[in-house]
């Protein structure tokens, strides 16, 4: 009887250890995928300029004034709040649940329209959330370094 209790305790301990490790590894992976990775790059537009600018190393990063200005050329009603909401949904919400974060740059605007229509339906995103994610993605595409 004592041996059975000990085995049950060990099995329970093992179960909870694996559970904790899986949660921790998901959290670490999520944090690595959603980090706002930027690296300083020298501005070569003017040889005498010693200024640095920040260039994203990933196409998934938090939007700012540059992205807002870019998307407002096409969607005048876009707001920074809406882009930030889209970023949050894209990096921490519905998108992350099924397939993780997907780089934005490789897909054209037309392709993103199809992706958004399909994924919003599958994840049952409201039209407001779908619009926020779509405008976020387009704002990043609009500021893509070519």
C-alpha cells in the first residue's frame, strides 16, 4: 500500500512538472516571437550624418506614428489605438492560438485580404477586430523597407 501511494505521488509530481514545463516553454516562445526586436543601423543617406535610426529585424512589431501616417493615406479613419489593438490580437490573441505569429512582409496586400477573410471567419473575429488586424498588417506593409 505504501508503495502505491509513493508511486502515485511520483506520477503526480511528474505530471505537474511536464505541465509546468510546457506552460513555461510556451510563454518563453511567445515572448521571443512577440518581442519588439530592433537593431540600430547607420543612416547612409548622407555621408556626413552620424545619426542612427532604428530598423525592425522582424515584420511583426508594435505600430507607431510612422505606421499610422502610412495607413491613413488609404484609411483616413485609422487610429493608433486601432493599430495597437490589431497588433495585440495578431501577437497575443486569436492568431496566436492556432498557428503562431506569421511574418507580414512576404505576403502582398491582396493576399492579406484573402488571409484575413478566411482567418477572421475561422477564429470568429468580430468585424471591428478583423478591421483592426487588417489595418495593422497593412500599416506594417506600407512601411516595409524595399
